[in-house]
């Protein structure tokens, strides 16, 4: 099962298909990673807190 490379949380295969390159099985960050966001090909610290 795919999981977030940052926090280890479970992610769906649909999430992986949409948010990761074809050759990557585990996304770098997921919606549960409050302090990190995807920024193009990299991951960066969030500029503002993410609200749930």
C-alpha cells in the first residue's frame, strides 16, 4: 500500500496517480502533512498554517 514519504500515513492509489510522477510509488507529502506542501518538483515548508 502506498504511504506518505514524510509522515508515513496511508494514501490511496488514486492520490498517488494524481500527485506523483509515474515512476514514484510514495508521495513526498500528503494532505495530513500540516507543515509541508508540494511546490513543483520540490517540497517546502508551508508559509502559513493549513486549516482543516
